[in-house]
């Protein structure tokens, strides 16, 4: 088996540690310490984050979508594949190097999706974008950590506590959807989603296309209005 090659490193804000971009032949991995955050061969659940969300939006016109976390672009590419031509997609990425990797060594993985005219990239925390305006987004897709319990950055916890979920619900249009990705179940987060007033589904989805192997968790919360 060919060895992994270390291509680049990036420091996360707020003493969040270091991200490392690795390559083995045509396979890429982004690591945080010994933990693999994403792999170019495992895209099924990240893609489902987008497709499951759109299924619940009833094909509304000119949807406004906010994606928290660029990663390897799996969610973004899947969203662009199903969203209409008048959609507007904003992607917030906290680590500028991840955006640089998308246009550099990971360009083949991204397949030009950053150049889609529907896409705007914002380098920074997704939290302020959520809190900026009420009823601003038809969908908010969050994949900013390994799940609701902050692994790479403790400040991410503020997205997933009750106050953070209240801000997210306020930022959604009536019938809008928030979708949250996680590598593992979290019953406490499920309870918080329901307490926040979001109509909540908890789905187990394959990490790999084809349905074999490990499964990840996606929470879907629909804003029924106030």
C-alpha cells in the first residue's frame, strides 16, 4: 500500500489545533491530530445532507441556502446538483486554507463547483451569518465539526446549544429546514432540537455510497413557524 503524503497544514482559530491535508495516490484526507475528519472516498452522508434537505423544501423557487463548512465540497456539489438555477448558496468556511486547498490540490475533487454563479464563499464563522437576519434562509446545512459536540473547536458548541438552535430557527423562513451532520448519535442534541420547536427527524445514512459500512447521523429540523 502506498504511504500517505503530507501536503499542507493549517491552524484552526481559537487554539483549535491543526488540520493536515494528506494524499495517498488519488485519495485525500483531512486530519485533526489522529482523527480523520473527512476522506475523498467517503462522501455519502455529506451528500445526503443536501439531498435530504431539498426533498423537504417542496421545490420552492429561488431558495437561499447557507452551508456551514466547506470540507471537500461534497455537500456543496450535491446541493448544486438538485437546486434550481435561481438558487443562491452561501458557504461559510472558518479556515482560509481549506478554501485554498479547494482551488489547489483538491481542485479535482471539487470539479469546478466553486465557480458556479450560484455560489458565494465567505471565509469566517457561520454563526454570525445565522444570527444576522431573521427569516433569511430557506435551508441551513451544518457540517462544521464531527457532530454537535465540538471536537475541533469548542466555540462550535454555541451552534448546537438551545440558544444557538433558537437563533437558527429564527434565521429560517417558515417551512425552512436546518440539517446537521454527525459521525455518531447524540440523544442530548435530539432533545435540544425538539425543545427548540423544530419538527425533528433523526436519520442514519451510509457514510459510503452504496449503503455498505459505517453510518452517520443527520438531524433534519423543520421550522413550522411561530
